[in-house]
């Protein structure tokens, strides 16, 4: 399979947009409406930074459920 550089770039951009969308949805679910300033900062993050934020938000979500007695997390 021969993958063109343009295809990789398009794929990478799609992954970044999807990750940003996930982070924005998690933030919105956890904290409500997202301020424009924060939205702009998230859109400026690298893919690695977005991944780190999404993992931190997921962990926060899991811990908040644990604190509320919803789930047990080791």
C-alpha cells in the first residue's frame, strides 16, 4: 500500500479535529459552556497536548463518579 504524503496530512488533520472535538465535548459536559478564550487555546494545541488534556479530563470524569459513589476505580 502506497500512502501519499498529502493523505497522511489530511488524516493527521482529521485526527486532530476529532480529538479537539472530544476535548470540547468533555469540557462542556463537565463544566458547562466553554469560554471563547479557552476554545481558542484548545484549538491551538498540538495533537500530543490535546491527547494529554483528553486523558486528564477522562480521569477527572472517572474520579468525580467515584467520589459520588457511581463507580469504583482502582
